[in-house]
C-alpha cells in the first residue's frame, strides 16, 4: 500500500500568522493552543456566523488567510479579553482579532463604528455624537442648576469643567449629555458625597473610543492624546475612565 503524506499549509507571499507573530510579544503564543475550547465557552460571540475564538485561532495557525481576513465575525468580538482570562496558555486572541480588522479596507468596515470614529475626530470633545465643547458645557451647567434647585441637599454639588489642579480627570459617555442627561447625575452625587476633587475636560471628554474598535491606530492615538493632554494641562493626577 502506498503511503500518502498530507501537508498542511503552503508557500504564500503573505501569511497572517507570520505578520502577527512579528508584532506580538513571544509571537503571541499561537503554537501553544491546546484546542481545549475554554476560550469558546466563555466568549459572548461564540456561535455567531458559525465562528468562535478556537476556530478563529486554528484558522490563523493553519494559514487560512482569506477566511480570517474576510469573516464578519471579527466585528462581533467585543474585545472583552475573557478568552485570555480563561486560556491556560494566555493566548492573545483579541490582538489577532484587532489585526484581522485592520486588514479590511477602511471604507468597508462596519458603518456604525466607522461613523462614530469619524464623528469623534471632528472636534476637540472627541464625542462620538459630535457634541462640541460648548454644547457639553451648556448641558452640564443646565442639568446641574436644575438638580440643585430640585434637591436643596445637593445645592453645593459641583460638576466642574476645566478645573485646574483637580485630583481626578473624568470622561463621559457621549450619548448621555445628548439623549439622557439625567444619567450623568448619579456619578456626580457619588463624587460629591465622597468629597472627590474632580473635573471634566472641555477637550477629550468623550469616554468611548470607537476608533480603537475600528482598528484605526492613528485615530485611536489622536483621541487618547487629546484626553491625556487636557488632563496634563489641568494638572490632574488621576484619569478616571468611566467607560
């Protein structure tokens, strides 16, 4: 009987696994996968599009470039890193997802994430809703004044913007000042009751960073830099990321 040898993989000009190994520390530990399925069992995106983290990792390890760089499943991953937490080998699957997303032409990435990222880049608020620094300040002051009047026990509560020397620099979910301004109040009350010295920044107050989820490194860096620059300008010591 003639023996047949089956060889996996082949010569390609570009292999996705080779690219990520060059980027990730220790090559991302891709070859340490035990195929135990722990990552898939804890993943909220398991089963969507017939995919899960274990399948995705095996496809990467087998050099299935076309499949891993075209499956819409990569946009369903929340980047929660639960898969890393449960993985006995601590393989960084979310980083693989991120790099896979980055291979998509920018205009072909999900419109919702793309639109929110681009909106955040339009002004110094970095708000995914496009809210300007002036509009944010108006809403904060209006909500605060209304609440101070309605509940006299909080008459001296503050919601400062650009307060120099504050201990804490806060960001804010962009949607709340626009659609649910009263949702900002519980955090203000907590900070007031514990006597925290805090402030918003007129620049970089948008809390979410859709550019990160879009895998747009330059836009992601711009948003983070805007927030941290404002925090440093105000002399704040601690950045509180509410998102």
